[in-house]
C-alpha cells in the first residue's frame, strides 16, 4: 500500500527514484510523484496514473539534484487526483513529505493547523502531517540549525495516531533526509557514499544489498556521508546491517510477460527452498530452526489457531485440514481482521500461527499483537525476511520463496502450503504418526517440486481452455476437504485479476444455494482427485450438467470420468495427500492467469488492489 523511495548521495537522484518506484509500483498505482532538492529549491513533480507518466513528465525537466524522495500511491484519503498525489509540500513551502500509512487523528490536527493559518491543497491525511512538521519546525529555535529539522519531525510524530512510513526533506537542509516508521515498512539501503530509503528491498537492491530494517518508533537521519537512528524519545539505536540474499534478477521479468506468470513457473524452486534443510536425518519428520519452542512444549498444545488475510487465509485452511488429519490436533482458523475485534474465547494452551507473505499486512499484524497481549505465544510463517510480523513473532518459519511481485499471490501460497504440510508432519510425528508413515510422508513432500513441474506442462492446454472461457461473467470453483480452500483460492485468483465474479464452495454445498446460479453462462471448475469422495464429486458434477452448466474438471491422472460429463479436463499427477492442495492449485493459477490475459487485464496490477495491505 503505497511505495516510498528516497535517495541521497553523489548521483542524480531522479533516475534512481524512478527505477525504485517502478519496482514498488505493485504497492499502489493510482499516482506517482517525486521531490528533488535542487538549487536551493524543492522541485516537485506529480502525475496521476502509473509511474510511466511520471517518467515522461520528469524527462522534460532535467533534474540534476542528488537528494530526493518519491512515492507511488494507493489512495486512502482523497480521490485519485494530482492534488492528492505525494509528495506533499507544507503550506510555507519549507517541508516536503511522502507517506505510506494512515494518520487517524488527521482531522483534529488539520483543524488545529487551520486555526494557525496553515492552508491545505489536498484531501489527504499526509498533507496534514507535513504541515504539522512545518509547524514544529517554525517553533524550533533557529540557532538550533543542526537538529531543528530532525527534532521537528520527532515532535510531530509524538502527536500522531495511526501508521506511517515517511521520508521528509527540508528546503533549508539540502543534504539531509529524515525518515521514520510505525506500522508501515521502511528500509535503509547502505551504499558506498550513498543511502537509499525504500518500502521494500526490491527498490534498492540494484544499488546495495546492505540494509537496515527500521523498527516501529525509529527515525533515521541520513546525509550523503552518514546516518543515525534514534527513537521517538531520542535514544540512540545501534544500527544492525543485514545482507539481502536474493539478487536483482529475482525481481525482474526475465523473459516472462508478467510477474504472475514468472512466479507461477518459479514454484518448483520455491518449494525446494521451503523444504531445504528441514528434514530430520532419519527422513521421517521435519525440523525447524526458528520455532523457539521445544518438542515437549508442542505436545502440550490443545489447539492451534491460524489467522491471516486473503490468500494466506486459504493457506491457513489447508493447514487446518493437514494438522487435524495427520496430527489429530484441533485447529481454529480466523480472519485476522475479525479475530482482532471479536474477542473469541480461547483455549488455555493454544498456540497461534500468523501466515503472511509480506509480513506487513496490518490486519494480521494487529491480530498477532492482540494474541500476544493476551499472553499467547505467536508464530509467523512469512516470506519477507525482517518484516514486522516476522520480527514481532516469538518464533517462526521463513518461506524463502524469493520476492513475490505480482499482486496476485502464487508461489508464496504454494510455499505456505508446503510449510503447513511440513509442520503437520512435525506435530504428527510428536504424537501418533509412525516412523514408516513419516518416511512415506517425507517422500511425498520431496516429490512436490517435480510434480508441480509436470503440472506446469499443462500450461498450453490450460491456455486453450482459457480462450474458451474468457468471456463468461460468473464461475464456480468446487472442491472438497483439502481442496475446498483451493476452490476458494481459485475463485479469488480469477476475480482479482480478471474481474469475473467467482465463488468457491465445498462441492456438496453447491446444491444448498449456489446451484441457483448455474446455467450455460456459469461454468464450474471441479477438483476431482482420486480417493474416497471421487464418486460423490462426480454426482455433484452430474447435478451441474443436468442444469446445462459447463464443467472444467481437474482430475487425477488415470481416473475415468463418465463420458461427456466434463467439457474440459485438466489432468494432475497422482501424489501424496499432503501435497494434493499444492498440485491442484497450479491449474487454477494458470487458468486465471490466461483468462485475465485474454481479457487484456493488467495482470500484475489489478484495479483497486495493492500487494501488501498496510491499512485497516
Ligand atoms: O502479505 P500477506 O500474505 O499478508 O497478504 C495477504 C493478502 O492481502 C493477500 O494474500 C491478497 O489476498 C492477495 N492479493 C491474494 O492474491
């Protein structure tokens, strides 16, 4: 939700900012803007629409300044207009600011500032924040030139309720940027004679792999020569410089048409990474380095509670199925946004898991804090190293799926499923699963990358199917047991990138309502794995067929469907039950992707969405 890039050093800032913004565009793409310190002035350019519009605009302006801040916006307060685009300039023209987050008490502050003759040109909360800094700046003694700018930001933030990642410049201090965070991500890239600020590492990795992850309540004061981190109450913070392990190539298209396509095809590698080093020497169970909880503690757990949002919530549902099925421990799954407020009665010995690709989703983070506040231990399953959720958890499991840039989550999802399967094995082996069943399960997991590779070979066939179904307006996804969450995920994928109305249901539930939607114009995607429910699912398909509904069947290879029942068949390889949700996900990802492409949709940047949702 909104991306921030800042630069200070020896190079011209403009091209570095624009390159960074392009990489962060997945975080929001309503408008883009930048501010450059140049010739004693703050030069600002803003455009509605994509970063490309800003590139065209700034090409005419020949900015040469070596310090700047920039922003790509996902609108919260105020419509998509140039006036609402960041950066925002204070009404006295002294301060300029970019912001990711929401200032909850902006109305009261605005009222206060209007009483002091500050004027406002936009409808945003951000402009209020910028003017409050200007207000404090004006009040700081001029004799205090060295720290006046930094202290005015600090004083302002003490009055702010809400979330922010900000970068600020002051016309009087051309060689300084002040940045801060609370609830929205912000990293400092430490280069050679230059520093970058960014909402995530992809925006700075082409310049440096050395980063400092700022924590909530920290400010960083950056000059071309050095930086210093302090807290809101002025305590010095010794910086911890981390090294990013992935490379710029991981954040590029590398010949694929879209990041979503690339990330779908990266799944075999992502699954291998999720498993690497996580099997016991005897090959019968899983190992995790970061759970920070002894095996004996796991045996005391009465119930696991999994909380997340969106696709990650679907991963929680699969985790529920696998843990209950193999480890026989009850699992509760909640939407993070609901858990936070519904004050659910909880078991005394519950253990919480929060799954989040970005590790920054504010609903998930807030739910995690709520569980912690109640005294529970909380675990995180995250992809982004150093993210807020990963850092605040008591323990966790990193996915190592590499950067996921497409707004629609794909490889992060299947990697979450693999980690859930590993965790279910770990708990099952602490309880009743035998050694030989454990060995068999491990073999099943190890086959996942190859079986996903095999399923990806269906891509040309699925592309053809997609051409035939691209113009429908509605679609049902129907699956049972561990494939019910995959039905939900298939429906979410299709609707978020192609804007086709889609719903996921347990296949047998279809006759309790959704079947009313079925006609020649509403196709159904059925998951039909081999197993005890195969014939029951075939019966559900017959009910759809009897109502002239078209059927796309995702069927285990070798299983025969009655002649003419399915209009389209997508075979998937036979596999261990623990990885069936992973294998079954691939065809619906490809189907959604090719349908969206056929409809000329902007696959990587679907309308109204942003990759990491850092507002409530
Ligand atoms: O970063 P997170 O995994 O916490 O994100 C959660 C959801 O916002 C995310 O999965 C969203 O639903 C995706 N657009 C799905 O493709």
